[in-house]
C-alpha cells in the first residue's frame, strides 16, 4: 500500500522579515502565499487502505 503521494512544489521556502521600516524596505518584494488548488487534489486511502468516494 502507498503511504505517501506525490506533491508538486517549487522547492524549499525561505522566510525573512525585518521589524524596522528601513529594513523592511531593503528586502525584496514578497511572493504570494502558495495555495493548493482543491480541485486538483486527489483523495487517497485512509489508514485502512479504503479509497474515499470520488
């Protein structure tokens, strides 16, 4: 039985933030938070191996 499923992602995420205004302006513009397309997610079997209804 498969215990994992493939998940496409752009790589490791890195987070950095500054607390002072001058430092915040020196950081590059941030990217949008990555969201999962719920329609593209396929359900997988639970602990008992059963498949969820599609």
